[in-house]
């Protein structure tokens, strides 16, 4: 395999890892953010947590794998992004730790104050992670200040610009909707009906934010770089999000979940399509941008990684698919069936 083919292949594989992470962890974060607002009683909150209790930690592995693959395949990309975005990624890690600890410790004590505290920690940790991920990807889409030495020259507040924050809030809104649709598939009884009501309200806010952010992205991203035609992916992303509203109103929970999931996938496809072959765009000087060609590992390294990925990726996907199949049943509020 040629060197250029391997560079393109690993760009695609890393894109797939990020797409998988946003799709799977998206409803995780959404469920976490909804927890204090949907669950009125302790057993209801326990049921909500149990809906993702068997999969949330497995979903986070996609983030670790994406980071590890970036480090191995494109070390210059990893070095620039993880050093430049250090504080943002540190806060993201704090959010993930807060929610992870809360899942495990929440039911260690029956005291209402103890459990309520950890419920809010799950919500806050999920919100932090979703907001920072959205802001980071928005900034990567528009570009960040990078000098001729591939060094990020901004700071945390450079990332927290209006466009980045809008991207973060849009991500939060879409993940909330994704989480509500997931809960509609997993819960039953009165709690399920309450989720459906929430989903209708969330869809309106998420759709408005998404369209506003999409227009902003077109102006700041595509139009600014001379691309008049954005392609089919962003248009399809808006279309499936609009279709999700119809299925939510018809209480067709499965199709509603699929439509929002497709929106997340197509949004990520749009992001990686609009940046390729760049991996980090420089607003200082386009010539300073990191590409798959100047940021990649050697041909030998990429070749060995490809062989390893070919062997182990199907195994991991099969195992995770089996996990979801085994825990596909709906969750009730019966205390005897609740683990978390």
C-alpha cells in the first residue's frame, strides 16, 4: 500500500472513531444531563441511570481509541491539538471523571441528599463534556491560530469565542435530544411518556440551534474558503433532523432515534469533509495548517497499525454489538431489577 493511501486511510479511520464516539456517547451525555429533570422519584432516576449503566464506560473507550489512534498515526496533529487545547481537554477529563465516579458511588448510600448530589454531578459532568467537545470541534472546523512551528498560539479563551460556544451549545442540545430518544426506547410506563413530552420540546430548541449554527458554519467555513456548494452531507443532516420531529410527534421512538443518530453522523462527516486533507486549519496562515501529509507517522508505522486494526477492530465491534444486544430490554422502575 502506498504511503498516501495509508495516510488517507488513517484519516478516515480516525474520523470513524470520532463519529462512533459522538453517536454512542452522545446519548450517554444526553441521558446524564436529563437525569435530574426527568426523574422525580429515586427509583425513576435509578431507572434512567440503568438505561446506560451497562454501556456508558464502553462508549467512552471510543474517545480513548480516537486519541490513541491520532497519537500513533498523526503525532504532529496529536501534539498540536492536545497541547494547545490542554485546559479545555483537562476540563473535559474532569467532566468525565465526575460523571464516572457519580455512576459508581450514587447508590452507595440511601440518603436522599447523597443521591441528589451525585445526580447533579452526573448532569454537570455530562454537560461539561458535551459543551467542550462541541466547542473544540467547532474551532477545528473554522480554524485556530497555529504558527510555522505547528504550535497553537492561542489559549482557552481563544476557543471560547462566540462561534465555539454556539457549537458547544448546539452539541449539548443535539445530545439532549439524542438522550431523550434513547430513553424513549429503554424506559416504560409513565416515565416513558414523560420522556416523549420532553423530546418534543427538546427537538424545537435543538433544531433552531442547529440551523443557526449551520448557517454560521457555512459563512465562516465553506464560504470563507471559497466553497459555494457545501455538498450533500450537511443538507441531509438538516433533513433528517427535521424528519426526527415528525417521528417524535408520532411516537415512533425507533425512527426518531435513528434520525437524530444520522444527524450526528452526517454532521461529523461534514466536519471531516470540509477540513480534508487538513487536520488542523491555521488562521494565522493557511500554509501553517497541519495536513495528513505533514503530520503523519512513517509509512512503516501506518502499515503495521493497519494490520493490527484489521484484526482487532472487527472483534471490538462484535463485542460491543453483543453487549447492546444482551442489554436490549426495557428498564422498569421496579427496585428488584435495578442495579445502579
